[in-house]
C-alpha cells in the first residue's frame, strides 16, 4: 500500500508548509519512497526554481533528521524523569539516546548508525525514528529518457548505492498516458516506447525488494489471490496472512511452483506430473 504524504518543504520541521502534520503519517509507514523530479520542463515550475534532485533529496532528508532530533530531545526529557525514579529500562534507553544524538546531529540518519550492539539495536525501534526507515529513491523522468536515464539519475543512483538504499526510475508522463488508453492500446503504446511493462511495475517490485517481501498465491475454482509475506517466512506464518485460524490449526500446505502450475495447466496437471509438494 502506497500512502501519498504531502507537505514536505524546506523548514517543514519548523512549521513551514503543512509543518508537523506529515510526521504522524510518515511514522506509520514501513519504508519511504522518495520521488525526485529528474526532468526539465519550462512549463512545470519547481518550488526551488531550478532542477536539482540531489538538493531536493538533501532538503527532505534534513527535515526528517531534524524531526527525529526534536523527537529524541522530548523523549530524553521524559526518560530523565524516569531514571530519577530508578527505572532500569529507562536508563538503557537514555544511554542509547545520549550515544546516538551526537552522531545524528552531524547529519547521520538513524539507519546508518553502525556502532550499536545487539541490545541497542533491539531498543532503537521503540524511539519510532523516521530515519530508521529504508528509503527507495524514485527518479521521475520524461518519457523520452525513461530507457536511457540522464545526468540526474546517475547522481541519484550513486547516492542510493552509497546509502545502501533502493533505486528505480518511473515516468509519471507515461503512466498518465497509459491511464487513458484501452488494454490493447496500452500494449502498443509501451512497445512504441521500447518498454515491456508500465514503469509503475518497477516501483512495486522495488518496494517488495526493499522490504524483503514476496507474493504467494492461493488458487481455487473461482479466483486466484495474491498474498504478501516476508521473504523466507514459514508456511504456517504465511497461512496466517490469509486467516489467523489457519496458522493456529496448521496441518500442512500443498504447494506448486508458479512455473509448474503454468506448464502443467493447473493443479490437476501439476499433481499428475508429481509437481505438488
């Protein structure tokens, strides 16, 4: 599920734009897809006046970092009170804040803090920091640059590699055109652009990779249904995604790989070929 979060502009952490309204929403997500303008068009204005996705990226990441630092400061004050009341867990949390605050003040997001031990890593999610979330940089390109990319995409790709973040390219222009076409015309349009699929498909796959997710399918006489689960999850936990009772009362799963299901024309053919496990 993708959530559109508006209101992030320079000084948002100080109340500019929608100010802190976006923070509650962004704290709820599992990852951040940061859409960056990587095309030039005189007819479409840019809030900063020029096209520079690296600058745009740094503005937003700075705002998120400032929001985290403000949150840590508030949590620190609260924990100091609890420490005076001799709460052991509060002492651990406070010492972790005192350890990470100086690093984050230097511009390092929480996801890049590497000198943490196992206990500290387990405590960190309790602070609910935005900069612990993985990031996917999404370069929005003009339709004539979607295959080749441009000088901007190379800069963002390098940044993604350096930050151990995800990277993909899309074209909102192409997607808008596709939304107005019939299924048949879409195929022809994509072929004319030299594409095999809509660019949004890349975005979805990149999101799955970033969050280490897979899809598995349940297939019956009336429908095939895709379910999302963590990569490497065991069958009982996957069954729990369908219904919690399935996980509690799990007996076994009968599974057929997608390729075998297609190659042997469905469940019965796959069974007869000995491809059901």
